[in-house]
């Protein structure tokens, strides 16, 4: 082989069709898809049947395994299709960067944010997060987006690009439980010490309570009355809504039992308070 032929072979980007094993490529694609399908189907079921402490780790492994499988398959296929040389690598990288940058700017931003999310873990499967106005349990973390199941049992697909624009509030951050808050507004004329003890007893006697975590009752005076916040942790964070409902129902009864009465807070004042906190 003379120098000109060697130079032409080095400059050729794509291998000759007879040198490309399409059967091998198909087997790689099908094998990768089958393994990913198996992992996505099997791991959530294992997580549901296993201990709650292990559940989050098993769910969190799914996006990492999928990422490694996809990257491995791509790296396996590239040498089969392309003639990899340093010169060709620069050509392919430059052309791909320009094309991707113009045609798929937002999509690529979401993919990059997805890789950042997998590494930094601002959320992971099993976490309860709020992204903008969307709140729910993270069902899966893909390369482009996450899927949230809301309290209304809706599925929200949120692209990772929102990481660049919005705060992400994580209620449990990988822990098996999260704080729940039941709020009450009470007219000022009452025995605050007795009511505070009664509200704490409401949480301590709840069937959903995680007894290993603290129960706190804090109060503050406002122009509309005394504001009580009963903070506690459910044993299973999936019970957070029935837990808050239980605290609210029995908390109202506790307020009446000490001779106090609740007050209605104007909607505008309540919205302002929530924005301040």
C-alpha cells in the first residue's frame, strides 16, 4: 500500500458497506434494548417487594444502568460503522457539534442536564420533588426528562432543562420519609400551652407516625390569629396525604376540646404567607 492509498483510507469517514456487519449492529441494538426493558420492568417490582430502606437504592440504579448500557452500545457500534482515525474524529466531532447545536439545542441541553442530574442527584426515583408548580413522586429519571406521579395520579413529564431555570425542591432527598405539616389558625383567646400539648398528642397517637423522628409544634401570632404548625414524619412517605388528613381531622377536634375556635384566614393573606415561606 503506497502513501496515497494509506492517506485515502485514513481520510475515509465510513467503512465500505461490505466491511460493516449489519447483523452485529442489529444484535447490539436488540440486546441493549432487551436488557434495558428487563431492568425497567424488573427493578421497580423488586423495589416494591423489598424493604423500604432498599427501595430507593434499587430504583436509583435504573437510570445509571440505562445510561451505561446506551453509552456502551454506542461505543461498540461506532468502530463498526466509522473508520476511526484522529483526523476523522475531528471531522465527525466538528460536524456533529454544529448540527446538534443548531437543530437540537434545547434537546441537547436537556440531555446534558440529564447527565448532570444523574451525577449530582437533585432527584432520583422514589423522591418527592417540586419542580415549578409540579409536585409528585419521581417515577423514573431518563436522559432527557423525569416522570412525576402527582397526588392526583397524573403523570407529568418534566425535561431536565428546567434544572437551569427553576429551583428543585426535594422533600426527602433519598431518605425513606419526609416532613409533613398540618396547619391551624386559632382565635387568640385560648390556652396556648394546653393546645400545643394537645396537638403534639394528636401526632404521637397517629397510626402513620414514624416514632423515630421528632414531632414539633410551632406557633406564631399573626393579625388573623395564632398560627399553629404541627410537623411530623410518616412511617412511609407514600402515606403523607392520609397522614396530613389524619392530623387535620383530629387536630380540629383537639382545638375544640380545649375550648378554642379556629379562624378563617383571607385567601390573599394565605397566599402571601406561603410565598414568604
